[in-house]
């Protein structure tokens, strides 16, 4: 039986469409920590969903579990600069890891939202 004292390994086996999507996001849409969490989720994703768990995300990113959870919470809601980048597809509490879906789909066009210095189109 394998030793489960540490995190699961992050195995990236093949093309990961979501890594390309995260890398293409505008730089001002995320903090460095948010982008690192998104890239870790993208490496773990199968199809459009990832469920590594906060402990694994913390180990892979070098962040505390609570910091990872705060970042995930921020990525679930839109800001004045960007749409929500994740959707929580289940609301687990306990031993089952929450599943996150990326938004928008990688085939969608990413449109910049107007900022305070840039009025919306008429």
C-alpha cells in the first residue's frame, strides 16, 4: 500500500488545453497567486474539470491551505476587470474534494470588461 503521508503527485500527461487558456489570460486579470492556483488546476484538469483538493493545491503551489481556499473563492466571482474564472460544480464539505470548472470555455472569446477610465460602448 502506498504511503499517503504526503500530497498526491501532480502528473501532467498530455496536452492540457486549460494551461494554454490560463497562460493567455490578460496579466491584470489575476494576481501571481491566483495565476499559480489556476495553472495548478489546469495541470490537474481532465476535460474542463479539476478536483485536486486544497491540501494538494497547497502542496503544489507552496501556499497554505487557507490561502488557496481564499484564492479559489476570489476566482469564483467576477471583478470589475474580469469575469469569474472558475465555477464550483459541487459544494462538497468533508472528504470529497470540490470540483472546479473553468469559465469561460477555451473556445469562447475573452472580452475585456470596461474599466472606470474606459466608458462602456454605446
